[in-house]
C-alpha cells in the first residue's frame, strides 16, 4: 500500500491502486463491505474519498482478520 497523508481526499483511481482492485470491485465494496461512499466536491469534479474514512476502513478490515 502506498503511504498517504491522513487529511484530504483521494480519487477513485488512487483508492483502486492503493487496494489493488478494479473500479467495479470498489463499487461492490461500497455497497456490501461498508467502504466509505465517495463525495462529489463540486459540480464538475470527479468522485473523491475522504482519506480518513479510507484509512479507518482499512484498519477495520485488518482488525477483523485477527
């Protein structure tokens, strides 16, 4: 996983690269695995994910594994 700062937002592409998954898998994670929903920060922007929420989700998944 790539290190990221714990403030701000990351794109769908960055989330997929970080997790090693496709966009369709990410959409499935949002619907079925409690992954944070993306935000649209302006009318012309692409979806963004709050970094804090992504990190919290990662930690919860890791904790479930143990």
